[in-house]
C-alpha cells in the first residue's frame, strides 16, 4: 500500500520516502538547536510579508504569537520533535500551522535553502560572541596568575632546552597573545556572518515584491551605522559555506593554541620541571599507582585539538567538489560546526578552571633560572659592547661555555684569567653580566621581557580584558 506523500514537498510524489530513507536523511536530531534562530527568522519574514502587503497584519500577529508559544515550549523541553518532518524548519512550521491557519502563508517567498542559510548566520553571530566571551574568561584567569606572581622568573626554552630567562608573566602574556588572536579571528567570522541571505530563495530569489533590507534590519544584519547588509548574489548566498569553514578554522586554531598551552603546563607540572602544581579538581590519579597525579585536563585539551582539526577537515572535504548551488550533502555541515562550538566552549572553561587553581612553585622556578648558562647570550652582547663583532663574540662565548664544562664549573665561577685565555676583550667586570635582575632590566625594548615592558603589558592586558 502506498504511503501518503510528504506534506511539505510531496506534490509530485505518489508515496512518502521509505522509513530507512527518513532515518537516513533526517537532520532534526541535530539542527533543532537552531530553533531560536529559525523562529527569529520566521518572525522577521512574517513582519516583512505584512509590510509589503503579502499577508495581513492580523496574520502576522497570529504567526508571531504562535511562534512565541512554540519557542516557549521548546525552551521548556515540552515540544515534540518528529523525524518524519525532516528538519527544524518543517517541525516548527507544521506545529505552527496546526495552531495558526494563517501560518500556511508563512513560507511565501522563501525556501528552506535561504532559511537555513539565515539560521546558520544567526547562529554564527551568537557562537562567535559566546566563544569570544569564554576566551576572555580564560585570559582573565591567566592574567590573575601573572598578577599573583609578578617577580617570578623562569627559563625560557627553545628546542625544549633552557635558553634565556624571562618573567613568568611574560610567558603567560605570550599565551594571552595567542588567545587574543583567536578572539579577533572570531570577531572577523562574526563580521563575515553579518550578511542576511533571506530572500535569496532556493536559487534565484522570488517574483514577489519582498523587502530584503527590511528583514535584514529586523534580524540585526546591519553595519556599524545601522544600515542593512544583505547578500548580493542569490546563488552564492545559498551555496556559500565559507563562514562554516572560517568558524571551524578559528576553532581549530584555538584548539592548537590550547594544545600548546596545555603542553607547557604538562611539562611544568612534571617532576623534572616542577614549576607548577595543577589543581586536584582538574587532575586524576592512577588505578594502579597510588602516588600518581596526572594532568588529564591538559592532556584532553591536546586531544580536543585533534577533534577540532578533524571537524575543519570534514567541512573542507564536504564542499570541495560541490557544484552550485544547494546539494543535500550540505546538510552534513552542521554536526561538525556544532561540535566545534561545543568543544571549544568547553575547552575554554577547562583552561580557565585549570589555571585558576594553579600554584606556582617559586623555589623550583628560582633554582632553574639561577643557571648562569641562561645568560650566555648576554655575555656575547657584553663583548659586542667592547667592540667585538657579534659572530666573533658568539664563537668566543661558545669557547667559554666549553671551558666551563671541562672545568665542571658554572660559567660565572670561571676566573678572569680563564676567560682571557679565550678572548682579550674580557675586562675585569665581565662577571657582572650574570646578575639576573640587571640582565632583565636591560631588556626594555617593546615586546621584551624586562620589568619595564612587563609592567606596561600588565596595564595593557588589564585594559583589554576589562
């Protein structure tokens, strides 16, 4: 026995899709989270239809009341979602039409193609703002650690080998810079999303006298001066997935930054470094070894980075071979985007929580940064100030380092006579180079880790994160 044709598009069909096809093709299981944005779009569309005379004001008001009631039910968890209706749009429209007869006119001059494009752009504007705030929370937590430990010095590393001394705050500020770029990227994605595609129809707009600019203003798709911003090509508007890709890319790069921060914290917590202790609330133990305290939250941040990159790759692969305009493949763009948003939000909170409970082990930091070899470059700079060309100075200090190793003595414990055997430019005051605070104070140029610049950066970040 033939089934009844699908209600929303089945006019030319004699039977509904098979149950298997319905299970295979439904998207309401994941796109129902777009309901608030879908309802906002429908309310704006109804208002526009009334403004241009395609529906009455009474119909508009009835549609608005019905949509508000449905949204209230959805938020309360009382709305029944039906996979047979495929997606969020049809579920809401079906429920609305049962309550408000005038809702049969709501889909006038629009397609699900421009409807979903609008929903997603509204989602991206929300998501970029929400994730940006989460990142600020993590940044503030990092700034608080820097404020609590302004005098702490640690070795900076290259190739995971001790390189030069820096203030711990300077290292934390480096993380803040990374996260700030993530925030700015999200702001750029927000701006890219801030163009209204509603009115593009399925591919070629509509013959009906709609007002796209009015709808755009109602939905907040406006520039800094309040002027409406509408997409300029109906085909591109429904086929475009650049914002999806750019959002997933921003999340993936945020994940990479989280992973690098987490790796630093994992190293710093190890017995070999012992610079910090991470909070128990964000660590776990071993089922076998009772002494273990494992930095699982940081390790999972590294792991989530791979997941975020995978979501971006999914989207890139999804769209790479599609002809214009809409193809059903594009239904699969949402799970990756939603997962990137959810995981990035969670990761930002986890970083903030981990950092908030972090304790700096000052004695271990002080012991590590006391290594005079960290100031070998400063010794080369000393020779430069004595008139020695840098390459020659670099070679001479390398020889001094080798001499110290042979004598099994720290660099600053060699005698003046020892270093004179390497180069005649070493004066009697050469050992003063190894005063750590003096060495840091000389690093006063913009972006350097000296106390003057660190103080300026504290003021800068306080203002940026206010």
